C-alpha cells in the first residue's frame, strides 16, 4: 500500500514538474519568436535602406553628368531628413490612435498616450516604416531632376515624409477608413509608390520640361543619361532591396506566406523586364535598355500590393501587364502631355503602382474578380487608388505652389545650362572631366594655357 502511494506521489510530482517546464518553455518560445521576428524585420529594413543606393545610381545614370552631384546630394539628404521627419511627426500621424480614421493623434517622437503592440519592439517597427517613408520621398527626386532648386526639393521632402505619406499610411496600415473598407495593399504599391509618383507628377508638371527637351513644334528631343551601366546596376540593387521591401512586410520569418511573397516578387520583376523588352523590340524595332530597366521596376512596383494575395500565376500576369503599361505611360507623359520625367518615375511608381493595386481586385485568390466573380474587392481597390491620388496630388500641388511663391521652384536658365553641380554645390562629380561651365564660373582655374615647368634635380 505504502509502495503504491509512493508511486502515485512520484507520478503527481513528475506531472507538476513537466507542467511547470512546459509553461517556462512556452514563455521562452514566445520570447525567442519576438527576438527572431525583430531580427528578421531589421534585416529587411537594412535591405530597404540599401534601395536608396539603387535609387541614387539609377537617377545618376539616367541623367546628365553635369547634374550628378545634385542627384547624390538629394538622395543622401532624403534618407537623412526623411528619417528625422518621420520620427518627429510622420510615425505618429501614421500609427497613432484616431477617432475617425484619417490621421493619428499621438505617437509623435514615438511617445504614445497608451500601450501599443506592434508584435515587435516599437523601435524596430519604426525603423522598418521609416525607410519606407524615405522611399516615397526619393521617388520625387528623379522626376524633378536637372532643373529643380535643391532647397525646394529639401523642403518638399519634409512635407511628404511628415504629412502626405503618413496620412495615407494611417488610412490603410494604421487601421484607418480605407482599411475598414477592406482595402488591400500588402507592401505599398499605392501607399508608398503611388504617393511618390503622384507627387512627382505635380512637381514635374509645375517645373516644366528641361531646356531643349522639346522643339518649338513640340517634337521630343531625347536627353540621354550619361552612364547606363550605373543605371543598370542601380536597378539590380533596387531589385535586391525589394526582397526586404515585400517579404519583410510579413514582419515574421514564421509567416506561412513568406516564400510566396518572395517568389511573387521575383516572378513579377522578371516578367516586367521581359514584357518591356519584347514590347519595345516590337514597337521600336530594337529593345530599349532604359525602358527595359524601368519594366523591371514596373513589375516590382505592380506586385507590391498583391504579393501575399496573388498566386504565382497572378504575379506573372501582373508583371507582364505592368511592363507594357510602363512603356505606354512613358510615351503618354513624354510625347502627348509633354511632362518631362528624366527617369520615368511617374510611369513606374504612379501609374504602375495604381495598376498593381487594382490588379489585386482582379487576381487575388481570395475575393479577386477572376476567382470569385465579385466586383466588391475591385471596387474597394479603385476607391483606394483614387482617394490616395486625390490626396497626394492636392497636397503636393499646394505645397509646390507655396514653395514656388516664396523661394521658387526652378534654377535659372543659365544655371540649368551650366549644370546644377557647379551652381548649386560648387563641385563636379568627375574631376578628370571638368566641364567648361566650371571654368566659366571661376570655380576651377583654367590652366590649359599655362606653361609646363619641369624641375630638374
């Protein structure tokens, strides 16, 4: 009897020990998951940050050599100023609490009224979102390149990262009114890319075309970029960074859709490239390198909204269509509307971002028109695209108009002809290829006629 009691007691003790171990183990697992999620999100954010190197190289390569330093300065300034503005104001507007779903009322400088839970430490979540905000701003840089004042661009960067982008983000990712309607934009085809694209459209329109871009009769004079290899490398850097942009938006390496998101990103980028390549080959009798490169970005921008919602077949068709739309949009803005966009930013990010968001309503496995036969999701996606377009264009127009009235939007004709590097920054990018403008401005002394003196020992 005593032996049986002893056995029962030992068994109960063992059960209690196992139970307590299980609780401790569960707690450890939760802490480990948060740590791994945090590491994953931060690594993805590092990749998105690296995309700014891609944007810089792309814009430099697609523009003239005399404006290279200006491009470099704008891109470095964008990530720096955008980060500070998003920390002080933007993150709160985007993820702070609100009554009506239009903008956040707390969270400025990461100070919230109550407890918040992003699933990972707030600083890690802010870091990931901050590099997204800077991406929306840098899209504008390429469209206004080679004639916008540096000071004007810097001030507009403050506005887009503090107000324009965060408000749209609150409508959607911040739990605002578009999110309540069921709007789907997984990683930002509209929220990030179209916001930047529509702001770029306003800036390019108000600035007007570069000198010599169009003849008196309206004929287009191409102004080729000075370094296509650099631009190509920039696109490849961007594609690489996109694997942080889209897969990172799952916010966890344990998300079952992680592989789908990554694969869809690769597929859409590839089909966008091939689609633009073939379309330009047929249309112009030769495959065009700059449009093909932008076709890559068009496919990537297009799939960003539906990377998690589409099957790989949907991603394939999204990339194909985006590549064609890109070429048509570039022709529309360049030849018909006469809006000069040196790098094609409006077409890539604005137009293809809108298309990619609407494509979710067509190709989404859950609720897409082609799968469900219902127009419900498609209607919501169109409403979201139009609302974001209206907000971005309106606020950007007001901002540029105010900036134009106080400090001006565009450099002088003489400064534009000589190059923004010399006149805005006092230095050129390629010191072994000093331009005549540097000599004329007196910044670099002209020693070409000076005698060469050789000292002997």
